């Protein structure tokens, strides 16, 4: 994800540019016009407090997002051609055997009846393809075809 941070002053000013702050700003102006300076000060104080609280919460959310980004795994350990390789996660394709927490896993290792139909050659005369393969176990393209 690209970094889209704005200047802190602009972030602060944006907290005053929305319908609710506009209503409070209009109330401040109206109170000042009526000569009620204490009420105008209280409303202005609440407006500033609301903006400060919004900035604080937004900064905490950004810090949390940055921490999550730093822990995001961008690479995967994959077994291709009989050898383990580390590749970018975006290059994973169906059929890859991925190492999860130092333990390799593939549907072929599962004991569920749906996954038992998955093997190196999932469809053969001895092992016909099920009419509805399990979602995690789809026949390989071209499997079961003569040739």
C-alpha cells in the first residue's frame, strides 16, 4: 500500500471541514453576534476538543496500521520442481505446496474423504474424478485426458 500521509496542519484543518463542525462554527458565529461570549467560547472549545480527539484517534489508527503492515508476510515458501523456494506471495498459483509455520501442507496430506481424491494424478480409470470436487481440491487441468 502506498503511503498517503498528509501534512499534520492539513490533517488538523480537515477536522473542521465537515457538516457537524460547520454547524458548530455557525453556532459560534451566531453566539458572538448575539454577544454571548461565554457560550461561544464553550462551543469553540468543544469544537477544538473534538478535532484534537479525532487527530489523536487517527494517529493511533495509523500506528496500528503501520505495525500490521510491518508484520505482513510478503513472501511464501513454496515447493516447486521438488525444491523449496521463497517467492513473492503474489506469484502463488493453484497447485503450489506452501510451507505454513515450518510444516508443509497440501490437500494430498489431508485425511478428509474429499481430499483423498487429490493425488498426483487425481483422475484415472482406477480413481475416477468425483462429479463435484471439493472446493479445496479441484482436478488439475488436463488430468484424466488421454494423451
